[in-house]
């Protein structure tokens, strides 16, 4: 991991304004473009991409400050922020879809169906295929934990849903991380 990435990760955990500002300056534009690309024209009239990105970043900083994430490197960090941003968009689409009752509601659900934009980029498609392949190597319970984590559920919420302790959830997350690291290493050895 680069020194810069290490400084950012420490800064998120320690509330270091300098590190947070440096990261924000570097990646805010990229996250805003992601949000704009994934908002339909109809949703852009109701939701500002900048507001979504700032909300996603606040959520990330709060949770990183509570040490909820296992941040390893810049790519891991960006994947997490991308997921949080896309989840914020989905939440807004669902919110407005629930607000609208009547003949216009079908159009709002079309907006939700178009959430991924018209076409994913080749990099996004490749990343999605990689993630799907990695998830196939996990057992059903581990896949469920990953799915809930990607939906921004806390360990406590996951424990309630799976009817187990938070400690069990933390152990499952650790096992998932170890399995993914092993699968990634195997994939790297195969190439």
C-alpha cells in the first residue's frame, strides 16, 4: 500500500482534516461523475449529485472513524466509496418512488431500473465479473453477509437478521476477507 493511501486511511480513523481534505480533493470529482452517470434526467431534477456524493462521504467518514471498515489499499477504498455512493442513489430513487403514487409511479420505477446508467464501462463490467467470480467461492451464509454489508447494514443489524451475535458476524466477515484474499492470490498465481 502506498504511503499516501496509508496516510488517508489513518486520517479517516483519526479525523485528520488534512488527510481527509487531500483525499476529497483527489476523488470528489470522480465520485460526482459516477453519481451523475447513474442518475436519470428525471432524478437529476430532484437530487443533486454533489449532495449525494457529500452524503456518501460523510457516511464513509463516520463509519471509518468507528473502524467499521477493513481498508487495505486505494482500490479497496475507492470500491467502498463507489458502493456507498450507488447505495445513496438507490435510497433516493426508492424514496421518490414511494412518494409518487398514481400514474407517474411507473416512470419512477423505470428510473430505478436505469440506475446503472445506459451501459457499464468495460472496466465496470470486468470488475463486476471478478466480484461475481469471487463471491461464487463463498458459502451461502458468507454471501449473505457480504450482500448485507454492501447494503450498508451495520454488524449489529446483520446479527439481528441472521439471529446470531455481533462477534459471530465479525468472525464471518474476517473469514470472508481471508477467503477473498486466498482466491485473489490463487487467481494471481494462475496468470
